C-alpha cells in the first residue's frame, strides 16, 4: 500500500513524502528471536506457605520468582563477644545454634528462584538472595555461601517438581535448613557488625546493625537477574 503525506516544516516549507507499506510474513523463529528478551511481570502470582506472596517475571525460556522475606535463618556457629552473640562461620569449636536474623527497617530482602519448564516438569535453575535499599539498589549481604552475583550456595537438593510452587517451597525449605559455613566468606568484621543477637532469657533478640548505613557493610550488585526482580 502506498500513500503520500504533505509535511509542513518549521521553516515554512512544504515537503511531500511517499510511503510504501507491505506486510511481512515473519516465521516463528524470527518472531521468537525478536521477543527473546521480552518479559512480562505478574504480581501476586502465587502463595508460598510460611513465607508469603511470590511475584513472577515471565520470559520466553524461564520464569524468575521474587519472594519478599523478612528473615534469614542462620544455622551457624556463634560466639559471645561483649555480651553480643555474633557468627563465627569459620570456627569448628564454637557452639552451633539455629538463630533467625530479622531484617531491620530499611533492609528489604528478596529471595529469588529461577525456573524452567523441562518436558512435563518444572526445574529449579538457581536461587539468589538480594538486599535492597530504599532507592531500589541491590546489595550482597556480608554472608558466606553467597556468590558475587548473590547466587546462593545451598547444597544439593531435588530440583525437578510438578509445579513452580513446589519449586519455590523446596528452595525456601533448603534455605531454611542449610548450614552456613566459611565458603565464600570475606570480611568477618562486617558480618559480625551486621548479624548481632542479644540473649534474652530463653530467646535471642536481633540487635540493630552496628553501622550508620547498612550498605557500607555490603557489596553493591547490578546483574541481569536483579533487573528482573519485582520489588
């Protein structure tokens, strides 16, 4: 189809433009290539019992699930220093305790699970743990078992299930029960400034982070995975 347009330019001149249009027969592989990077955000996609709502970022070949969590289970070794209980991830002699660190205000935690459809099953393609500040910048917490891109090293566990919800439940269950060791550990001082507890009768209270800005204890991250996390 051809049509002509008359354009009035800013300098007052008139310009004639001829436009030729025709429909293109795009094959399936061409369309897939054009939409390979296109994703769709789905909020409140499903419920993970005991943890909360999961949002989904659906891509052509995978789905990235984001769960806002408010705690980190720390099954590790601890030591009492100046009446404050702090983690000793590299120790083999300190007492091992299953403590739970409650995220303070201003620290938004996102547990992320990537899934892919494999034949008639859904496969877990990785787990991540991000801390996000008020400006939506992502950070790596001063924890061991956490790679530079915030990929979690949770150990081996079954990675194929019938549904995506089962994948999320399994990933969070592994996160909840895994032990933290010194693998990938960096600065012990930063970790002990962040994760602090005070013994109170038969319980342990999470103490405030011993830094005016908690992000000063962390590494800033910017990855393709984080870009897809729904906050």
